[in-house]
C-alpha cells in the first residue's frame, strides 16, 4: 500500500447507557462464553446520565489494535476484548466511501487495526455496571464502523461475551437476559420487556458514596461464589425463577409495591451470597438500606426500591417525583453536602428533582 493511501482514518462514535439489574445475574455456568446460572432483569438508565462514550477508528497506518479507557492506555490482551473484536470482524461487510476514495472489502477488514478511545462519565469498576455500558458501546461502535448488518440481538450476544451484564444494555427500558439451555450460548440472549416510556413515573437516584475501584471485580467475585457458596445454587434454582415471573408481572402492571419488594429482596439475597462466599465479599452500604427500609415501613406502601450491584453505590428507584425529592432530603441528612458522597439524580426526561429537594 503506498504512503498516500495510508492517510485516511475512519471513525465512529457511539454512546451507550448503563443498566442496573433488579433481579441479579451472579454466577456463570460457562466462563468463556459467559453463560449465567439464572435469568436476570434490569432497567436501562437514561443515556444522558450514566453512559459510556466510545470512539473507534480504523486506518491502514495503525499497526496494532489499541485502547484507551478514561484517557489511559488499557490492554486489549484479555480474551473478552479479543473475542468481541474477532466476532465483529468476522461479520464486517464491504465498505465504500466515494468522497474519501476509501474502499474496504470484507476480507481487508481482517487485516486492518483499530484504535479505541472510551470514556465513562461515572465511576469505573465501582458497582455501577461500567462493564455493561463499556462492552455494549464497544460492540455497537465497532459494528457501525465495520458496516456489520446483523440485528441488535446478535450484537447483544457478542456484548455478552465481553461482560455478561452488557447484553442487556443494548435495549432501553426493561430488559431480561434469558439464561438459555444450550452449551454454545445460542439461546442465552437479552430481550426487551418494556420500552423506556412504559413506566415513566419512576425516578432513579444514584447515590455515589465512593468512586473507588472495588477490591473484588464482578468476574472474580462471582467465580468465587460459584465455587464456595452453598446458598448460590438454592438462589439460582429455587428463588430466582419465581422472582423473574413475578418481576415481569410487576413491570407489566406498573405495580410498585411488588417491584420494590422483589428488587430489594433480590439485592439483599445477592449480597447474602457474597457474604456466603469464601473469603466473604462485602460490597454494599447498609446506612442507605436502613434509611430506606425505615421510611418504607412508616408509610402505607413503599416509596422507594433500593438495589446494589457489586459495589457500595446505591441505585434508588422512587415511585414518583414527590418520593424522589423526599428521598434526596433524607439522603442529604446522612450524607451532607461537602461529604464524600455525590447524590446525583437521574430522572427520565426531568432534571429538577435535586432542586425540588432543596
Ligand atoms: P462494574 O461494576 O463497573 O461493571 P466490573 O468489575 O464488572 O465493574 O468491570 C470493570 C471492568 O469493565 C474494567 O476493569 C474494564 O475491564 C471494563 N470496562 C469498564 N468500562 C469500560 C469501557 N468503557 N470500555 C471497555 N471496557 C470497560
Ligand atoms: C452484580 O456483568 O460485570 O452487576 O460477566 O464477569 O463481566 P462479567 O460480570 P458483570 O456482573 C454483573 C453483576 C451484577 C448484577 C447484574 O448486573 O445482573
Ligand atoms: Co460489571
């Protein structure tokens, strides 16, 4: 290839929101393909708030694949990144840009290298599902760049092989990851249960009490749980299947008391499994749980649901705007302004809740 033909660069930028599970995925039956031991259900956050932005570039002048995460070079050597790149490359289609005079055939994509720059606008590896937004965004951006024509379902299955929770982030609203039965993962897919308009009274408040990177990554934590916890099998086989049915029903009927009961119970059982792991894993923050539990019990019906992923930061889902404003007042009492906590509110289509809270 001559020097002149090495000058072009093609870039694509994509943005993908994170998702928070209300019925948790915790435990794999296949580590390589990332196949879970139970179904899970999540809510995808508004992309304006917690999201990953990823730019991918391709040029004949790049001599290797490279990635930068939040401004620092990050190794792509891990099997998960390699698998996503390989899966997307194998689906690349011919690309023509007459204006730039660029033509890339399906075969040529295999030998072209990419540069990836990704940025999370929220703490990375702190229990707010950065791996979900990160891999969903990476796969989506690479697919656009390489002119991949497969549907969202296929991209979601590829994202799953980057990080399990990522398969749910390609859908807005509520999504379910069906664990599937096949050994090759062909039926382990995410589907949308309801779109983002279905239950727009809900207000999600994220309480960032620590943006420090967690000590035990989700991958390591759930591997240890599968190997050592006795509770995890009971949870996966006896508890979660029933909760999945009930949670789908609660979402369909916008039944907040059931939604809140199930989400809180499932978060607590997931953390009980963490405690039942050897060595035990401590992720969550119990001050916030006590605060919400006390308040919910003092009202006729629950006002707020809480859920914690693998980290100390709370995701609080208020039944409506009024409850969200009251919740923030309560949280500000425990985490006053100028303390380490950053109580951001992420509201679907409305950003004034923090002001309402005074
Ligand atoms: P979290 O609770 O934030 O999902 P995990 O332990 O599951 O934490 O995953 C953190 C890992 O996810 C990071 O170490 C990194 O490998 C990957 N990751 C996070 N953000 C991105 C991103 N934007 N692009 C690619 N990979 C990412
Ligand atoms: C607690 O998807 O981060 O957030 O598949 O190993 O990358 P890997 O793990 P990850 O685990 C998420 C666990 C969770 C619950 C959930 O999102 O369902
Ligand atoms: Co994760």
